[in-house]
C-alpha cells in the first residue's frame, strides 16, 4: 500500500505515529470536510480506517485525494443500528471517531425531525453499539459544536457552562452531548466530546457557509452574499487544527481526567462576518468587490466563541494555524477545485461536439 505523508501543519502528538499504527478506526461523516482530512491523516499514521459513507460524491476530498481507495467502506445510515454494528463489529474496530451529522443550521430549521434522527438517534446508535461491544471498542470521540451551548450573555464559552439550546440544530447537538455523558456516567464508556467553533478549510462543499461561499463568489468575480447583518461574531478554526484536536482527544481517553469530559477546541479568534470576508477579499486580491448584506438569517445565535484553556491544560493541544495561513491554504484548494471542474466541463463539451460532428 502506498505510504502517505502526514498532513503538513497537523500538530504531532507526544505519541507520534506509534499510537495510531495498526489501530482499527471507524470514522462516521467521512465525506465531510473534517472527516475527509481526518481519514487522510489516519492513513498517513498507518491506521486501518473503516468509513461510513451514505452517498458517494466524487467532488469531496475523500474521493479527490484517493483516500476512498485505501479504506474499508461501509455504506449506510447512522440511523440504522444494524449498519453501525456491522461496521464496528465486522471490522473489529477499537477506536470510534463519530463526526457524522446533519450539520447545516438552515436545514435543521426546515427539517427538524430528520436532523434529530441523524444527530440524536445516530449518536445513541454509535454509543450503544460501543457499549454492547466494549470488549472491542477502547475509545470513542463524539464531534459536537459550540452551538450546543446555546445563547449566553457571558463569553467565551467554557466547558462548565450550562447547555441552553433553543433552535433545532443546537438542541440536537446538546442532546447528543448529554447522551454521551450518560454513557460514561452509567457504563463508564471511554468517551470524550469535542466542541469546535466554525471549521473552515478545503473540501467544504456546503455553499451556505461563509468561507466557501465567499471564495466561490470572488473566484467568479461576484460579490459575496451575507445572510446575517455582517456583525455576528464567530470562532473560526482551520480544518487541520480540528483534525489534530480530535486525534489528541482520542489519544488521551485512557486518562481519568479526560474520559467522560467535554473539550472546547478553538484558535481563540473572535471575528465578525465582515472581518472574515474582508480577510478573504484581501488574500484573493479582490478588495474592490464588496459583499451584499441580505440580513435574512433565522434561528442563529448572534455571538459565539470558545475558550480552549482546558484542552491546552489536559490535552496539551493548541491551534497551530493563524487565520491567514489557514485561509491561504483553503483558497488554494478551491482555486484548484474550480479550475479542475472547469477543465472537466470543457473536456465534456469537446467530447459531445466531436460525437455530433
């Protein structure tokens, strides 16, 4: 099997590659932005990866990178207990990294039942399979979100704050967090919960999110569209830092101070939507293109950002990428993505013309 170098910029743990060498790791949400990069890093560290894939999409980084050809693919849904059990038991999985979710706030508002099914039922399915087969599973990481905290007047969020969700997506993440805690408290399942802010990076094909949508608009010399009034404050973390965070948490779940705990992961940057858009405009040389403010966002918390002090103290983790560094790599990914797609469209057009001539 061809060796792949570890991702440049992903902080190497104190265990280096040795921790992951030969481990059998089940990754849900493997076609998502974080899942794709996480799979790539696990393969580079010689893990044996089992990926849950609902729909194949050749445009995702999992496929574009070729990682899909180096993993065991299990097709199916998180909501189906038998599928999750087949993936974990059939492949003798010892580590579970549960990233799969319906992660779009607007979709959750429009389709709450489907969101609850995926995010809540999907999580308890994963946890229950791990409980029933604790002779196999040694550690479980649940990917959560800063949205689980809900709306607080005092910021930044710290892990001891109450969960106060209001809207469907927030509620789904809070429920998943509480279920994970109950599995630790009741059954001593070795689980940890990771709460990240807004994750950005190459491979995010959700065009409603501010970073990919802004890059796409500017690439085509069009003004970015802002769903908010531009003054909402968010916490942005580069995808490679998020990958390092999930792995750092998994590596330390044998510690009594880590098992059953929630951890915030953040670059501890606090940016308005205007600021993140202006940064992208500057890096892309498009400062003459101004955004259009739609101000039609619904059901979203106005200000959110995290403290990562607990992760620094107990996991020795910190973000390694500055905003500019992360955005430059992200913009490079999308430039290649858009140019490659244009070449494919052009090639297809020439092929059709040739057949018709």
